[in-house]
C-alpha cells in the first residue's frame, strides 16, 4: 500500500503505480460525449496522462490550464483523468478555452484508479484519486511516472515534459503514425 499526504495528513492508496518499462494497464473511462473510451482508442501517439482528484479545485484547474498551454504544438496527447462528471469537465474546458487536452471521467468505475495505483482509500477524498502523471510512448509503454507526494501540490512539469519530448522526438517507434 502506498501513502501520500493531503495537507500533511497521511492518505492510503490502493494498487501500485505502473512501473517504467511496463505496458500501461488498459482502461475504460468516459469522455465528454458520454462514450466509453479505452487506452487503445488513443493508440499510436505518445500520451501524458495527468490524474487529478477533481478539475474543480484550484490546484487541478491551474495544472489543467498549464498542461493545455504546454501541449500546444507537441505531437502528443494530454489526457486528464478525474472523478468529475463529464458535464463538469466539458463545462470547465469550455469556460477556460482548453482545446489541447482530452478529459476523461471515472464516473462508471473506480477500476482505473485502482489499476493505476492512485485510488484514495481513506480520509475525506476516499473514492477519488491522488495526483499523478504517467507518460506513455506510442506503444503504451510507461516511460515516466510521478505520484505527487502531497495531493495539494503541483506536479513536476519539467520532468513530465522532458519525458514526453524525448518520446515525441523519437519517430522510429513501431506505432508512430
């Protein structure tokens, strides 16, 4: 069991973050049109998956805006996963004019959070996720992970983007479009 903190208080997580070099677990999440989406729906492109508790918090909102800016001009996909309903995710993206990210919701299942090692098991946020980043190559192999140790803090943007830029620059991969 992994522990992170929420404003200094320990919080237990279920599962384990995928390890670098392993293939990312498949998932089924919901997009803003209420369609089920799987990891394979995004095949052939490098991906940065940013997992957040709720897009409706100041830290999550600020980081979504930042990743939207940083995604512009990159040949990679930025996916933000949260427990928010797709309606709220869509409303937030429209209000903030965020066009360079894809939002996906865990509204139908918590399997993603468990499979990716970020499901909060106790405390006031039990049932939603800790903050984490997972960078995947075009072949869905894990290239970089970060489980943010304090949920109320921003992630390490530089490390995540460095990993994403390395894989985006390597166009020799087997699944490069």
